[in-house]
């Protein structure tokens, strides 16, 4: 069943009881543009009130071309199968995932694997491609995405798809945001320029909830 992006809740934690002690030092400050700004599509210039675009005289307009109005069939974009962030030592297989019964984004149980939100865009297509994974697990230890908290603006990210093609990305934003304050509509947006969003847990661990309070959010744009 296709779920609306706004309905996705990012729990992103399987830690129960005491978490792995990866939050020993203070959480790093944000880097680069704010997440909201990094994910905002550029707005086209508006036409001043009372003015419209110039129209050529009818005699100079080219002849109208008639074509079939039916949309052309397009092949679906290959799904991502591997993620690499060399500067952070991240290299992990990627699995397509959906939404759990409780409304949270489903993630691979293995903390060394990353989930791609399969109801959203594939890498390189319009909108936000979302890849997420567990930060840690009491039994398995640190997750492959734990180093995201140290991502720096300019870090290169590479995503390999099922066809073997690679897309390159550059980090433009890193932030730690309370889960209840996440801009979900933008994080899971399906319009605008291509963006890559990487997510894992961060901030303090809340024993009463058995989960971390925040999410580490990294946003990247395509390399030229």
C-alpha cells in the first residue's frame, strides 16, 4: 500500500535498555544550510502584477505541431543497492523498505545495512531520495550510519543502483533535529530538484521510551 510521505514517523531505533555509548561527547553543531533551506526547491521568478510575458505576433509564431497526447511510457529508475561516504568510512548495502504497521519507516534489522524509502524517488530523479539506518543496537553495536554525526559540508556521497550506475552527491547540510520537529513534508518531498537525505538517530537516549530523542539529518545535492 502506498503511504503518504507526511504520515511517515522516523523512529529509527531498535535499541532497548541501555544503548551503545556512542554519544559520549556533546552532539556536534549543525553544518551548512538549514535542512529546510537545503530541501527547498528554487522558486521561479514571478511576473510583475499587470504584466504578462511578451507574445510574438501571430504571423511570426511557428506552426503548431500535433502529437499523441498519451504520456510516453518510461522505464522505472533502477533502485539503489549500495551507499558509500568515503570520508566517514561508510559503505553499506541498501535494501528497499516501506512503512511499518505503527507508521514508522521500516528499516533493515541488520545495523550494517541501510533502508531506501521505496515509495519515494530513486536517486537522481525529482524530489528527495531518503536512505536511513539504525545508529546502534544493544546486541549488534554501532550501526553503519553512526558516523553521520560528523558529516561535513562538501563530503562526497556515492549511491550505486541495481544497474551498476553510480550517482555522486555533495553534502550541503547536517543537523540534529528532534523527531517531533522533523519537516517530514520536505524530507520526503517528491517534487523539486533531486536531493539525497540520509537519516539516523541522534541526541540523548530516552530510557523511558527506549529510543533516541533526535535524528541526525544529512542533505546532499547532485555533483555536476
